[in-house]
C-alpha cells in the first residue's frame, strides 16, 4: 500500500496525519506550541517551534503506524495564512513571526492604500489593505525595526518556512501567497506594480507554484529528523481554508462550505475570477490550478455561542458533565423548544467587530427586541439564528458577484449541530451536508500530494474518489419563509446602528 502525509500548521499546534492514498487516516499526532503577545494587539510565534512540531509529529506518525517509510509517496503542507517569516542570507530566522491575528499595522495599511490606491489595490490583489495580511507586516518591520529589515534576504509564510526546512527550497503556492497582498491574484504571480510602489525587492520573495505542483524533495538532514525518506516529494500545499476546501471536496463550481468555528467562513469555489470592488469578501487563488475561491468572514460565529455558554449556561455545563455529554448538546435541545424568530428577538453577532459585509471594527454585539417575556432559552435561540443571518450576508454578497452556490457543506464545531445545520439549510435555501472525514486541511494537502505525485490525475478526480458525504439536510419550505421575514429585519439593523457604534467606540 502507498501513503501520503498531510501536515496542518495551525496557530495552537501542528497536526500531522498519515493517510493511505484513498484518504483513510492511518495515524495522527498533534504537537502544540506557544503564542507570544508582547503588547496588546500583537501576536507572534517562533518559526522553529513550527518546524520542531512538524518534524517530530511526522516521525511519530510513521513510528506509530508501523509502515515502511519507503511507501510514503509525497507530503503536503497546510498552514495558518498571512504570517511573516524573515530569514537572513544563511537561512536563519531574524525575528519571531508576526502572525495572522496581529493588529499592529493600521498605519502601514494606510501607507499601502496611499501608495497603491484603494481601487487599484483591489484590482491587483483582490482585497483592500488589511492589518492581518503580510504586506503591512513587512512595512511595519521596515518602519520600526530597520536593522532587522536590512538583514532580511528571504520572506516566507509559516508553512513555507517548514517547506524550506524540509527541502532547502524557497517556495510558496498561489492560495497562501494570495493572502500576502503582494500577489497579482487574477494572473497568479507576484505583482511588480505593488512591489514597486511599496519598495519591496521581489528577490526577497519565494518562487510561486500551483498547489499540487512538486516544489522540492526532502533533504538528507530533514529525512533524519522526520523519518521520511530522503527525496520524498513535497508539493505546494495550501493555506488553511484552501486546504479545507480540498478536504471537503469544494473544488468545482456550485459547491461551497460554511465553517462555524470561532469565526465563521462562507467559502465558495469559482472557475471564473470574481472580485468584489467594495472589498467585502476575499478573493484568493484556490488550490485547484486555474481557479479561485471567494470567502466571506464573520468574526464571532462559534465565539458568540461560546460567549453565551460561558456566561449564562453554568447549569447546562454542570448537568452535561454529570451526563457525560457536551454542553452544546443540551443547549441545542433547549433552543429547539423556541420557535423560529425567538418570538421577535434578534441578535447581532458583532462581538469582535465585523468583516463581511460591513468591514467595521467598531460595531458590537446586540440583542434587539428583548422583552420581559423572553427567557435565557430565547436568547440562546436568537444567538444561533443571528450567527446564521450573518453567514447569509456573506452568501448574498457571493451570489451578487455571480458565484453559484447549489450545495453547502457545514464544517467546524458548529457544523456538528443538527439544529444549526438545519438553520443554515432553511436560511440559505439549499441542501447542507457534512463530510465523513474530520481531517479537513490535513486531508486536503494529502490529496494535493497524491495529485502532485501522479496517484490521481487532477484535484477534482482525487476528491471524487476520496471525499464521502453524509446525507443532506434539505431546506424546509415553511421554515425558509418564516426565517426570511426575520432576516430582512436583521439586514436593517446594522445601518440603523452604524453611527451609534462609531460614537460609542470613541466615548
């Protein structure tokens, strides 16, 4: 039997999974590492922590599985996007990586917009200047740590640093590079215009590949650390969401997925380039060569429910522990007993500001319509519905851009809730499924490795063979009709409150 490895480099830890080439997980290992926050709003990690986690976890899954390492045909790497890794000429790390959730670069975003132009930036990079993206981090180091910037010879993304340590190659691929704000997303190459206007030397950047392409081979030194044979091919891999798309089979027009994790994502595949001129959603190159994905983000999706659980559901947490159940299971049962619309109670899930469709850091969460008749259970139902309405906002933007959505997959912790999935189906007006495999990004990049090494002819062919789905939950017509009334009311609330949010933020 032949095998492939998927390495998923996350923010809290790296998960490595060994798969058979038909997508069955054989062994897995997760190794965690710290996050450093030297100042409020800053977030950094040590690149060597990622490499140590990746190398040790690869060695452990191979040892645990008992397979012959010579049967491993390829490796794919997924990773947290947008992080900045700076190396000197010798390949040594110059400073901790400034990662995706760091918010220090507001001034640099203004600098980028000023130098490139707001409209032109969206035309070229498909996105407005955002603090999370890599370009503003590069400028921050240049502005605040010129001595570090002067020594910089190579700029890499987190997963691409692991690739460098594995292969000695400086390489990236289009899906992750799309989040740097330096890639010409329509043409899938570095943007000479953006680099010139920002004064960033193109030679600092890695060579760009398509996601299933072989980017290098495991070196002798890395082979000894990882237990993977020297010469094993390493493919481009993908950014975390693009990898999750492959791992769920979201690789052709009409298919999308909704992630109900801490944040919420609506992610749709499109063979035709589509960019929102208002910058409300992200357009990136996807892991399927020659195609793109469009993604809307809700900042506090599952976070809204976790916030409600932690502050108002002590009884459910105690009861669930005694029953050996997840508290969310009991919360689902309570919410089921409340009618659609929570008897005219609406919730705005803006606990952390919002990205899609409002792009407003000042907006905040709210219950609208609260009365003395409402109970904790009504509030719970309203929270779940409000998150779904916020996801519907993303769906509406995508549909307005001409992106087709016929089938929806549900992912993340919230996607395990049958009640939440039914809400999604009813509010979206389309079937909602889950995939059988729970390995997500790790499976996605393992599939890319199988394609890149010739086991499958294309990403679509591989997904057709490997990805299996559970039966769909279909929309219920009378539910959809009822939800539509409340969704229309929901869309009127942010415009009515926008000015107040701005004033409140500056009190």
